C-alpha cells in the first residue's frame, strides 16, 4: 500500500470516528495539517515548532507522523 493510500485511509478513519478535533479548534485534522504545511516558514525550509500535546489534540500523533513521512519531513 502506498503512503498516500495509508494517509487517505487514516483521514477516512478519523472522519468516521468523529475525529480528534476539540471544540477549541474550528479546523479538521486535514485542514490543520494543510495549514501547517502551507505556512511561510515551511516554504522557506525553517524549523516549525509545535507542542506534542497540540499535535495529539488536533490531528493525532500517528496521522501526523504518517504525513511527515509522506512529505519527506523529519520530527524531533
């Protein structure tokens, strides 16, 4: 199974399960990831800092790591 298919399947599972969005975020996990990777800092190749708590809250760590791998990014 390709990475894109894995990520798409994860998004689908997240949507069907009610997602991991909290009431404090108007963004879906997909939009949160798109917003983060569309930032100017990412486009310039700079370091992006996000708290693990926020990643887990808004997207889920597994989905976030799958998206990082798909895009060829690294996380520390």
